[in-house]
C-alpha cells in the first residue's frame, strides 16, 4: 500500500469509474441500441462535433516509378489532402502496374518515420527498429496486387512540430496536451483526418467493396478507432495493439495518442472492437508483448472472449479472428495470406 505515489489511488479509481458502455446484452436488438449509444459517446469524446470537415482537395506532389523487392512494378504517388481547416495530411499511394484494384489503408506505427518506414524508405536511424519490428504490411499488400494508401498521422513522420530531426521520435504527447487544453484530443483529430483519407480512397478509382485498414502498434490503435466509427472500412487488421485500457495503467502505452478525456470512463478496447462487428476483424499480438498490459495475454483474452461472443452469438458471424503469436511486440502478419 502506497498512498503517496498515486499508483493505488489511480488503480482503484480507474476500476471504479466505468467503463459505462460495457455491452452486457444478449440479443441483436440490445446490441443495436448499445452500438448507437456507444458510437454517439465515442464521437463526442473524440470532439467530432467541434471538428469541421473540409473538401480533401487532393494535390499530387510527386510520382515515381519503382520496382518492389518481389519484382512488382508500381507507381508511388505523393498527395497532399486537406483534412481540417488549416491542416494538411500527406499520403503515399502505392499503385501496382498490374494489380487487383483492391484498396488498403496502411497506418504506420511509432518510430517508423511515419509513412516512410512502411513503404521501404528506411533512414539509417530507424534501420535497426525496422528489422526488429518488421513492419512490412504496406509492401506485403502491394505484392498481392493491392493499391495501398499510407498517410502520415499527426505527430509522426513529416508532421512533427518539435522533434523534426529525429525520425524515431513522435510528438503525440505534446500535440495531445495542446489539443486537450482546447477541448480536443489527438486520437479524435487523427480519426477525423483518416476519415478524409477514406473519402479520398473512395473517389480514387479503386475497388472499395472490401476496403482494408491495417496497422501495427500505433497504426493498430488508429485502425481500431477508425474502423469503430467508420463503416466504410470493411476489414480491419490490428497488430500489436489490443488490451484493456486499465491493464495499461502506469504500465505501458504512455504516448499521448492513446488518450482522450473520459475515454476510460466510457469504453474499453473490447467495446471499440465490438463496434466493428460484424465486419471482418483480424487481431494479432505477441504473447509476450508488453503492450498487452499488466495481466499480459490472459488480460487480452478476456477482451477477445467478449468480442468473440458478439461476433458468434449476436451475429452468427465467423468474421473475427485472433492469434497470439510466439514472441514480443512486432508485426507478425499471421493473417496476411487471407488477402
Ligand atoms: Zn503516439
């Protein structure tokens, strides 16, 4: 018992205060009511009612002809999209010369120099990280014929107001501190910006019937929330980011991109995943990933069981797959051959 350093205080309070939106029903009707109410609360939490959408007004800045490691010829285009008034988001489009016209939105992790690291532009400073975490999913999907869209998320890559010189660092916490001080938050702004990227993808001329959103670590975080609030994402693949929020308390996931005021009071991440049901959802994690939280894999499995219940018992859908892979925090690609 330690009443001075705040840990016990926060631990007890965090378990006392919610989440208000735990799904406890057993019928489709109850689920639909729960989903509508929960979505409203999540959108309010993210500040969507205070964010004004602007036309994305895509401007093509670069176009380069390249050949992938697997010998696939492709074009890498760089576009700039308007997302909010006064805010722009760069996005790479990897377009194979001979593809299947399917589309994927690939979201980068932290420390990858934003979108650069996942499209193979690997600076010396992140080479070791790239090898350790192996975040190859954008290029894996390109090899399979997908057109892959890779934006820089706010606080990373080319979108850092502070640590501009260090490709490994992100500015999430500083940006989120400022956003929260004006009543907004980073996961909300990021999710809202990514919705503009989805607008762009839908009008780009690719097949969006089975639009995939995929991401590892911080990219998994963004995938989870985007798919939760945007039904246009038809398949979500989350790698290395699925845990109980309370399980991470003063333990892991300290970066600002994880936090919005009242988030823990409203939902846990099983609820975010349930909002994706019955659309296809793949989640993988390393059995020894420290991002699994204090309880490790057993804590993750409690959430997985609840999500599985919604898919199987409420929707009779076989669309949710989870795999615990043997190892630590890294991209495993356990389901990549499903695409
Ligand atoms: Zn972050």
